[in-house]
C-alpha cells in the first residue's frame, strides 16, 4: 500500500472510532432552573414625611373644626416602627380661631402597607385667649400607604388638661402624608 492510502485509511479508522466513542456517551438532559416566586416588596416606613390634615377638636363645651400640617420622621426595624412628629393646626372655634401645636412620639407595628400605632406627647394652644390650654396627649392611629410616597392617616387623640383651667380634649384627624 502506498503511503497516501495508509494515511487515508488511518484517518478513516480514527474518525470511525471517535464517532463510535461519542455515540456511547449518555445523553444528559439540560438542567432545570427553579422558578423563583415573585414576592411583593415590603413597604418601608423609614424616613421623613410632611402632610396636611383636617378634623375636629372637642373640648368640654363644643366641637371645633381644624385644618393643619405636620412634619415627622420614622425608623423601622423589621415590623416595628418608631417616630416623632410636630404639627400645627388652625382651630376654627367659637368665638375665636386659634392655633394648636403638638409634639408627639409614636410607635407601632407595620403590616407592609398598613401601620397601626400609638402616640403620646404634649399639645398647647400657644396661650390663646379662647383656646383649650395645654394637654398631655395619648392616642391611636392607622396609616395606609397608597403608593411609595403617599399615605393616608387617621387618628384619635385624647388630651388631659395640665392645669385645672385647661380643658380635656378629644381630637379626630384624617390626612395625607408625602414621604421623602
């Protein structure tokens, strides 16, 4: 045999053996990647917020309407939220309109977009002639996040008069907050 024929025969034999060896390999299925469930992100109540509110303030004589604004900050750890808030309201009373301010702390439990909280603090009518005086405040509220930056808040606060001349109050408010 010639050298060319021997080389061609050797190449054909090598190709045949390689094809047979590859055919003997087991066919492996492609790995299945697990489907990761889509989890709704939990709302984060941490950060600063500012808002407006309307409501009513009831003292021992009558119920007055109010409109006001608030600034606050929250910090969240797991499902627990702590915060502080300052608010000023214009109270439209009889016979006069006066300003009522409050500084409160709040703590609560967050269930994603819903925050249930309690609040304590101090409120004052800034020594208005027709005001209700100064109060120690305690109350409860619920806040619902309607988007990443907007929430709706409703609360009830009871105020104990500090001095004998100061009235006890019931205060109901609803409002909206913008979270930064």
